[in-house]
C-alpha cells in the first residue's frame, strides 16, 4: 500500500463580512464562516486586517484579536471556542 502526504500551505487570507477565505499555495481557496470564530466575528476591520501567516503557512495569527487558527482545523471544520 502506498501512502503520501500532501502539505497544504496558506499563501493569503481575506475576510468578508461573513467568511474567512484562505488561498493555498496550489491555488485552491478554502472558506469558512466568520461566525465560527467569535473573536474575529466581533473584531473591528482594523483588527481583522492585522493578520500574519504562521508556521510556514500552517496557520494564521491575529495579534490584535489574540486569535490563532490552523489550516488543519479549517479543513476539518473545527470551530473556535468562545
């Protein structure tokens, strides 16, 4: 049996009024509802715009919101704890 691992990496993120969308290195886009992330859903536009890619593309960090999200969690449909 052959096994292989696909390693996804975030290249960019954008936040609309309703969704968090990440663009991966291979061009795919993954969107999740912003309502899944209470700290982000209640943040100002200024706070939302201050994000950084962390872990060599494995996640995102919002320093002004004290929020970290992993791509693995997004892909599994994991919602942030309130």
